[in-house]
C-alpha cells in the first residue's frame, strides 16, 4: 500500500527530531507521562517483551527496568541509529530492524508485546493479519499492551479513505509532506477488535497527557 510506504518514509526522515518533537526531552512532558509509564511497567514486569515500532526507544528505556528483556523492533534503521546513541540498558534491550507486517522472529518466543503510537497507523485492511502474525510470536497467556493518542477534545475527524482509515497530512521542516493513517479508536472499537483473542480487554484513559492504554492477555487456545 502506498500509504504504508509513505509512513515508513515519513518516520525515517523524522527520526533525528522525533524525541524532541514529541517532548520526550522535556521534564514536564515526561512527568505527565509518568502514570502511563508506571502502568506499562506493571503490565510488562518480569516479561520477555517484543516491542513493535520502537522508534528511538523512548518507551523501551522507560520500561526496561521492569522487564526481563525487550527486543525493540522498527522498520527504519534511522530510528534505531538514534536509539543506539543513548545510554540505555543494553543488557536488556536488543535492537532489530523489522517490518511489523513480516516479523523476523520465531513463533512463541515472547510473553508480551508493547507498541506505542503504532496501532493507530495500521490500515484497517491489515489489522487482522498484523494481529495474527503478532500473536503467533507470543506464547499462550502473553500480554499485548498498546498505547496511542486520544483525540483533542473538539478534534474533528473528517478525512477518511475508502477503507475507513482516518488520514492526516504531516509536514516536516524541510517542507516535505506525507499522508499518514491516524486512527482514534473508541474503547468499544478496541474491545470489539481484540475480544476474539482474549477474554478480557482493558482500556484506561490518561486525559492529562492525551493517552489511552489498551491491554489484553491472549487466551491459551486462541491466537
Ligand atoms: C509514531 S512513531 C512511534 C515510535 C515509538 N514507538 C515512540 O512512541 O516513540 C511510529 C514508528 O513506526 C515505525 N514504522 C513505520 N512503519 C513501520 C513498519 N511497517 N514496521 C515497523 N515499524 C514501522 C516508524 O519508523 C516509527 O519509528
């Protein structure tokens, strides 16, 4: 899909400025995110974690103290290069260049997955195959933890493609523009999407930092 390649190119170019543009180097932003980080640490504690679309590893670094290990994957080597420069816990974090839609890892390797600001970019037509591939890499009882943005209070979502993906246009400082998919799913939509795989799907909102956490534990028998 052209828009999938467009998102890959957009984040490749944005890699050097990504953390700053997200405010991840700002103590105020980091403090606001702390409740999300703590909840994520609780959900992932002691687990062998696969991270999808890790970017420059801000979130990997925040959860690494709690987990057994984290294999942090991203399509773009430019984002991994930014991560590699950081003084992270490299005994626990392994970086792997990987397309989320073709994960180069063995089945049943991990007991958790985390992905921040990723699921909102997956085209609707690829959600089922992405989840099937992801779940295959997890052991039964594995936990999936997703974190995405809540919309602004009065944000109007007006631009949709033919398969119902919400589209945004993004501009980089060099003047280049890209179309990206950015879903803002409701809790009901998350629960509908994931309840085929898990008996319980939980969502938690963190409005002060406009974040939603979604998590579920895979049933032993259903992947
Ligand atoms: C919004 S950023 C999130 C980065 C990181 N999770 C964070 O929150 O700091 C989206 C990430 O998805 C990555 N990406 C885009 N397409 C991808 C694909 N097909 N497979 C894996 N990663 C991809 C981009 O390189 C980028 O790092």
